């Protein structure tokens, strides 16, 4: 199922930006809390989906740890 996984929250520990045309857009803001979901595949590798205000980000565990930290309470 598409929505199977552990729902939790994460805090952005490094701001994530993207350049669109000539404008720089902030996707995830430093120290802001975002809802996320952790999914474990058949190979026991964790995949993460972080839900921002305008964008959702899918990444593996290494990429997640570069920009986010799991938190217990939002």
C-alpha cells in the first residue's frame, strides 16, 4: 500500500533550497518541524517522505540524516 509506514515528525537541521529560473526557493526551513513517514523496504533499507508546505521529499536514510532529525514531539 502507498501509505504504509511509520508516521512521525522531523526537524530540519540544514536548510534546503532550490533554484527555479533565477529565483532561489526555500523548500525546507532550518529548525522547522515537518510531518514525515518512514518506510522499510524488503531489503530493510529505510526510505523517508517529508511533507513540506508546498513540496514533498522522498529520500533514503543517508540523505535524510544530512538535512533532518527525527523528533518525538512536534
